[in-house]
C-alpha cells in the first residue's frame, strides 16, 4: 500500500483578488485528507471515500477502459463525474498513469467535515497528482479552475504567501505566528459556500482594480509583520472594506454580527459561507454559540 497526504487550507487575505495576481496569505490546516492505493488483480479501480467519522460516503468501481474513452458522459452523480474528470486529466498529463493491465483499490480518508470548506477537493486533487506523478497545479487548471492557493497549502506545512504571475504559481514560506494568536477564533457559518456569485461580482469590477490589487498585497505583507492586536484589527477591517466594495456585498459583520463588540470579524475565502475569522477573548465562543454558530475553534487548534 502507498499513502499520500495533503493538508486542508484557509485563505486569510486576498480573497477574489488573488485571482488577478494579488499576494495572499494562506495557511494549511492540521486536518487534511489521505489517499491510500493498493494493487488489485482485476483491471479496475475500486474507489471508496470515508468521511471524518470513518463512514463510507462514496463507493464506485471504475474500469480502466472507461477512463480511456474519448468522452465522459455527463454522470448523474456529480462526485463520480468530478472523479472521472480528475483521473482522465491525470492520464492526459502522464499517459503512463493507469496504463498497465492491473487495477487498484483506492481509499480516501477525510479528517474534517466535508461541508467545512477546508479543501476536500484540493486535497483530493493534490493526492491524485502525487499518485499520478503530475503537477497538481496543472491538474487543477486543466480540469477545473481556481487560483491554486489551496494546492499550495496542501503541499506545505506552514504559512505561505501565494500569487500568480503569468500563469505561474509563486509560493513563499513565511513566519506567521502572531503573539496575539490566542485572540483569534475561527467560526463556521454552518453552510457550504458556493463561490461563483462572489467571483462573478468581482469580475464585473470595472475601475480601480490595479490600485485595489496593490493595496491588498500591501495589506497581506503588513498583516504578516503585524505584532499588535489592535493593528491587526485595523488591517483586517480595511481589507474587509476594500473587498466589500469590489464585490458589492455587505460585510459579514454587518450582515450577521452587527452587535459584536468583542473585536473584529473577517471573511475567509468566498464571502457568505464557510469559516470567518474573529478576534476576541475567552468569552468570544459564547457570543457566537448564543447566535447559533456552534463550531468556534481557536486559531492555534486549527492551523499548523
């Protein structure tokens, strides 16, 4: 048996703007996803996926011949369709992948809840790329879309800055361990976010994009160097104001937590769902739980 492992991800800065080359700050999470591959005598793939509680949530036998068909029909099961597309794209990048007359038993194990938005797809893409011996960024961009910061997180074990320059990912490891990290909490908004609407709004931004991208990159760098909580709160508040204007959407604090006085709140990744970041103190979790948001995790518990 061979095992591959990838970390989950959180995007702390430059949501949306990273698509156009702004520098983002991203952190891999302690929870990720593994992929285990064992040889099988039959010429097929026995695929099983398990959730964070060890429950089987997806199972399928896939013949090697099906992966080499000229077209993949639109599968009724979107999970199966995505998996077939990923494996097909991996074969295109490495024709030797799955070329032998033998099969495989493949099992994936997710360590976080599927709907948390921590990268169930990106960790799978990176694991399949490792198995196939292909570039994970190319696999992402050939078959799907996205900036690729989540792939970079999957491959790293600490904070990074990430940007795209002429279709090339630029990744730099950074030391982001602020002295006030015990004042940072991650709150799950209880629903999986669809990022398409926010991206569409962002792409409709007609003017001022260059200066916006420049300022977002500056904020990313200032946040990395920040050593005081009040300064950090000022920076993330300015960041929220800039993105709110760019995508013409209300800030999450105004929309859901207008009475929160314990600190500042920032969206992480696509606005409207998944996790948010909140600064505060030991009483912060009670505030959000009283609002019905029961998953409130200390930053240090979630992030590597």
